[in-house]
């Protein structure tokens, strides 16, 4: 089974959230945007450890923008589930909760609403009740019986993993040990007991220890009197055979040290390791059928490298072999980078409608597009998800130059939360779809790429891009827009002007050529080229171009830049162009995004 | 003792009987062909407990389908003794309640059954008015429309697939009448009892996922009294068990199939037992009847069966009482001479150990009034009883009455039991948190304040209805008919009704275990047993009727056989000397020939 949709109405900072899901959920968004509230909403439905008193929400849990709730207002959390019929245990629990018009989808709903027998408007919290029901009729209630089998566990942010590991009652080690010891014969335990007793007896051989023990015993007896004397002793743990296993501690470094000597990060990994084994055990012993494991800000205490390796394992290996959905809230691009592409949910605050959400679950992507994107997100550490705006560019040259140029025109990118992302080529489409789906403002800066005797490459590229973006944005095939652009293609200027309305910005040739032709940049480019050692012939080329810009031989010019390396060239140039006004199309591309964040 | 220990202990007693043990130890589909008194219910309940403990893991469960509410109750109480409470993982009920509560109610919308929103189950009077209107629009003849009900029911049950040419061709008038009748019901937002399995089948046929959904909930299907359950259930069983993958455990006895008029087909169970993928087990030891009665039963059935009395059984006796005089005189004779003889012979006999069985309810009227003349308490379980014995609501009220008549002091029945049963009966109305608690409070208060065995029943029932259950009945779509039954009975107990004098104690005395002679039709005696059975009115023309087809004749004979095999120790045949039933004659002659 997997969660396919979540809908939240009037709950805390959500007025009307409705996002498609694809099983695992990785919630990203700025601080205070309601990531934890989203998890809490899901807990209202699934978490068996949440008592009914907590499910009885309060008036303060209504969405702020609502004002005073009246008799028609209620808090609703609904999740939809698909693929629930592979596992017959899950099917048995869920089958009655199908949607009236769609037998392949199950819905579970939590509602906090004015009591059914109430006349008039609710006056206080006592006038409210909560109900958990499945399907479309609130008489089909569900409760602990279902939550016990399809269950949610929450590991809070910054938990005290070490402390939990050290206390027997809370330790995730406990159920595993208990389960393991169920199979051990009693008489074999007796042997260990004898050994522990012998070791304890040896303690007494040390005069100082013996002395301490005696002092302890005497003092206690004096304080308590003979009737309350509990006869305190020193030892290596209780020796009663049935409780022997409670002395077992998790050790590290091949048994040299106890877990409390481990770093915070290691303790967290140990904690997760034990937790995942425990999940496995509960599944194997048929104690539950599916687990929604929610971890708040799992990046706490974990080195970026470990974040990636731990969560990649959790998503890929454990998630595949265990009926497990992973729900994370995170600020970490490292974690987002290993999250399944379809799992991302981006929350954003709006001025009047509370927080809204966008997800990657239902973007139509080809398999190749999806692979590209996934690989890309991995490599760039998924910073795209954490930006307020994005400028998509073809390569490293733009990536180095744009921040400097933006600074010049008064739009420092870091300040505005805008990131320049290179797609390393011209395949912008999957990224454009992805950003459109997540409703992240973006522009695309791409070269015109003229071809002798044919249409410039940018035309077809831009047309397809805009069609895909509009399709994703509106949910419909944008026939009119496409026809309009095809008509405009007769005139290059008209065409590229119109494209700018959709956020696609083009030049007249390629970046380097356009810059050279911009007189403000020519001298700096010549200077960068001269930093390199060239043959006499090439030095002559450069000298000629310096004298007359218009003699630039594009082919030779690009040959030189290739041999410097496009990225290196841009980097060198970037250090020289501070304060120079950028070419108009780049200026507009930057402003397009800056205006929208 | 843990549940596990209880059933394991009970299983030990099956070990001595190879058939019972084989059934208990079966692993795949299993059909148990069980002769009379062969311990089939015990085998079935212990097996069911084992399935729940060993084979079926939470959250999945077992569905157990049986012939009527009586049988369901019997199974429930036997399972309770093994520590298994129904509800949750265990469904126990009739084909109709299975169809309704497991398929039609939960899936009416998503399965596209096209039923009106908030439909409920029609009461008898609503059915009658729907039939009246349908008759007027389709036939509009001179008959009383209600006389068509029986034929209409048969037709609905006989041809399950409405899309088949057969449905329209075999009897176009009936087909049109049925359709008009169902439309009338739907217009009133009602379904009726016959609709339930038909709708369930239709839902299963149209939605592939539904079969799997039922498999998920109930990986094992247990069916009791298979021979009487008819074609709709058989069709469901074939789908569930031989295509979706449910495991079948079916119990029955084709020789005891007596509900042909309701669509029962004894050969369906035989077909199942002949399948290669089904293990068939025969239970042939009869623990109930004396050895002579077992022998006689072979002649009664007219077929050779290898049944034998269990070791240590008494001999048992069969008595023939040809009588002269009319039915009333013979009934009088039963109480003036026959019964005193029996009680003299068996001084420890309780009245509850005696049953008088007759072919039809009108004959029972004669027996009942004769019993009244002799001041003997009786309890009737045929359609002329005070109210249908199958009414769960009425049976529950009897129990409540018993609690008010001293049960509160002795703990029989326990209040907990009343609550549990009540909760199941009114489950549809008890959905919200706190509903159950409220019901418990009201019930306890109502009963506690009216715990006086001498009060008039009319008052008590009225109070009970108003204070504790009227609202609940209203909220239950499946309970409308029983609500009407209760209303009708309250009217009879009213000052101008025929039961005006009835006290709470008399009402309470009607519940199980009280010392009354049982009066029952042969049909209603199914599944029960008595030390002494008197078969009354065993005349030619009555059993069987004259001019019956061969097929019908076989079924009459099976009915005779069912009555015959209810007796443990003494079996008495009463009939008119000048026209004994041919079945009686044959038994008498063959027993004589044996010596």
C-alpha cells in the first residue's frame, strides 16, 4: 500500500492543502511553514500512541485565517491509499473504506467538528467531537484495531537517542532482545547466571570493594532500620535467570566501550538500525502490516556524508524489503538528494490562503527524464528544492557569471534565495516540469544557437519547453499557446519576446559571443584570453579582434575558449566584470525570477 | 484456561472417532457428510476454534454461514464455550445476513448495485404493498396478489442470472412481476430478504476485486447445513473457494435436505464432495439415537446408509399407535393415554425432553389446544407460534424478561450476555463513541426498575420498547421487520388481545431450557434432539400429500426421516389406522421382517 494523496482543511496553518503523494513523503519548506503540522495531521489518523484526548483538538487548532469557527467549519484530514490489495492482511483492514466511485482507492478521514446533536453555533470546545472514518460515510469508523496494524511511529527531531538506548524500558533494543531470548533454553541461562555470580563473588576478593560494600550495607541498615533493610550489594547486574538478559548492553568498538561513549551521530545511527530491525521483527511476527515511519529533521547530528548513506539505505534497501513508508521533514539538501524523486512535498506560505503544498508525485516524466532529474538532484545536493527561485542555465559559464551580473543590477542572488542551476546541456524540460509542479519561480537562460540555412535550435527548444511547462501548470494541452508561438516563429524577435513572458530568455548566438559583442565586456574578455600563453598565430587573432570587434571569427574565438575551458574562462571573467551592466536578456531573466520570489 | 487449551481439550474427544478426527485434521477444502446425531456441530465448532488459533492470523478471520438464526445462535453458544466470541474476526450468520452485512451494506455504492441511498430492509407489510402494486400493474387479475408471493420467490431463487434468456423465457409473466415488485421496493428505498443473496451475487459478478476483498477478510469459509442453503450460496462458494482461494469447510447431510421449496438442492453438496480438490469425510456413528432407531431410520429414509449407533448406546424403541377418531380426538388421546404411559415408564423424564412433531402448523393447533386442556406447558416453534422463533429481537427480549424474573439475582442470564447480544442486534445504531455506554445504562436502568415477574407482559414490553430500544430499532436498517413483529405481539398482549393475561414470568418461561413440551413442525425440528419424540398426524395425504412428483416424494421422505432421527430413546408414531403414511407402513413392515 502507499499513500496517494493528503488533504488538510482548516488545520493550524493549513486552510486547504491538497497534494498528490507517491508513498514516501519528504517534506521540505522554510521554517515555520508547517512541516511538523503536516506530520501531526497524519498522526491524527494513524498514530496508535496518540491518545483520544489528543485527538480531541482545541479551537486554537483551527486555521488562523478562519476567524471564529461557526457551525459549518470543521477540521478535516483525509489521506488516500492505493495498492492496498497486494497484502491480504492490509486488504482485510482497508477494503470497506473504498471510495464510492473508485474501488481502487481507499480514504481514511479524521474530522473535528461541532457535535451532531448540537443546536446552533458551537460556543466552546465542549461542543466539538472528533470522528475517524473510512470511505465516504462517517458511520464506517476506524480506530485502534486498524492503527495497530497499519501504524505510524514518530521519531522527533533532536531526540535523545543515547538516553533512550540507555534506559531499558525505552530502548529499541528491548523488544529485539526479548524476542531473541524467547528461544533460549532455561538451563543454558543458568550457566550464564552461575558465571555472573562467580564474577560478582570475585569482586569481593578485592579488599577495597568489600569494604565499600560493607559500609554501604551498614549505613543503609542504620538509616532504614532492620525491617526495611533491602540488603544492598555490588555486582554486575541481577542474576535471576529470567531477568538476566536485561543486563545486556549494546557495545561498540568490538565490545570495548559502551554506546554512551559513541558520538551523537553514531548513537543516532544505532538507534535507527535497531528501529528498522524492530520493524522487521514486528512484520515477521505478524504484529503489524505496514509502518509509516516519520522522522523529523533526521539531519540532526549527522555528517552530510552519513545523512546520504543512512537515508539512501533506508529509502532503497529497507524501504524495498519492508512494508514501510518513510515520512521525513527536512532542511537538508543532502537528505532531499537521496529521497525518491516522487516523494518531495514542498510547503510554502501564502498571504491569504495559509500554507500550500506542491508535490512531485504526479509530474508526467518519461523514464529517461526521471533518471536525469534524479541523478541531477543527487549531484547538486538538491539545492533546487530549498531555493525561493531558480535560474536554469546551460552550463558552468552562466553559473559563474550570473551571480556577479545580478549583484551589479541590485539583485544579489543569495540574498533573495535565488539559485543558478546548470542543466549541463540544453535538456531543460524535466527540470522545467519539476519546478512548475513545485511552483518554484524560475527562468531559463538558453542560447539562440543559430544554424546556417535553418531555423535556430532555440526556436524548437523553447516551443517544446513552453508547451511542457504550460501543460504541467494548467493540466491541459496548451494548443492555443503552441499555435501562437508557431505563428510568431516567422519573426525571431517577436518569437523571443513572447517566450520571455513564459520565462524563457534567449540571446542572439551563444553566451560568449553575445558578451564579446557587448562593448562593455570586450576589453575584459580580451584580457582574460591574454592570461593564457598562446602561439603567435593565436595572439595575432586576439590582437585583431581587439582592434576591430566586428572582425571576430566565432569559430576561432570559441576554439580558444574551449582550450581554456569554458568554466575556467567564465570564472576568470567573473572576477573582472564587477559593476558592468549585463546583457539585456540576462538582466530580464534575473528580474523575472527576482520579481516573483 | 486459555482459549487454546479449551479447544485442544475438546479436540481430544474427537480422536476416538476417525471421521471426526479426519475432519478436525483436514488441511485443504473439506466436505463433511454427517449423518443424524453424528456430532457434526461439535466437530465443526472445535475445527473452527482450531482454524482461528492455528491457521488464520489476525486481522483476518473466519466466516461461518448456516441455515437460520437458530442454527447461528446454537453455533455461537457452542463457540462461546470454547472461548470464542463472535464479532471481529468471526462472522456467524445466515446466507442472508452474510450477503447483507458483508457485501451489500459495505459495498452497495462502490459495487454499483444502483440501490437508493439509505435503503433498509422491508417489513412484511411493506413487501405486501409492493407486491400488491406490482400485481396490479403487471397482471391485474382476480387473485389475491399475496398468493403470487410463493411462486415469485421460487422464480427469483431459481434463475439467478437476470441477463440469461432463461429468465425472460421460462415464465415471462413471473419475470415481469418480479421486476415490477423489485422496482416498487426500490422506489420505497427497500430491499427484501430474497434480494440479499441475489444482490450479493450480482455485486460479486460485476466487481472482480470484491471476491478478493472477501478472501482478505475471511480466508476460510465454514458452511453448516450446506444441503439446505440453495443455489445462490453455492454459486458464491464456487467463486470464493475454487477461484479466489478461500478454504472451504462444509458440513451437511443431503439426506436431511428438506427445504426444496426454498431452493435447497441436496445434490450441490454431493457435487462438491466429488471434486478431486476436496477431501470428503463421512461421519457415520450416531451418538443420538438408540440402535433400533438407527436401524429404523434406514427404512424411514428408504436408502441404505452405513450408519450405526455409537458404542454403548441404548437400544431405543419404536412404537406404532394407529388411532381412530378425528384429529382433535387423537390429540386428546395423546395426552390422556400415550403421554401418561411414557412418563410412567420413564419417571425421570422432564417435559423439555419430549417433543411432539407434526407435518404442518394447523395440526399443531390441535395438539396445542389439547395440551392446554391438560394444563401442560408447551413451547411452539412453528409459524403459528406467538411470534417467529427466528426473531433475534424477540429471543433477546425473552432473555431480558428472564433477567427481570430473578435472573438478576442468580446471574442467569448474565447482564453481560444481554449486553453483548443486544450490542450485536443493534450494532447499526451503536456506531458513535459512547453509544454503547448509553445503551448499557438505559438497558440496566429499564430492567432494574421493572424486575417483577408478576407484572403484565403488555406493560413490561411497552416500557421496554419506549425506554430502551425504540430509538435503536429505528436506526437499524436490518431490524425493521422484527420491530414490526414486536409491535404485533404487543398488540396481542394488549387488554383486548388474545394474550392479554400473559405475565412477564410466562414470557420469560418461553426461553430455552425451561420445562415445556416442544411442539414443532417436522421442518422446525431440524437439528434438535429429544429423549422422546412423538410424530403426530403421520397420515397418508398429509405426509406425503397425494399426487406428488417423484422428486417431491423423495423430499417428503427426507422430511419424515428428519423427524424420525430426532429421537434418542423412544419414538412414537401416531396416525389414523385407516390411512397410515406409506413411510410408516414401510418402516413397520421392515422392522417386523427383521424380527
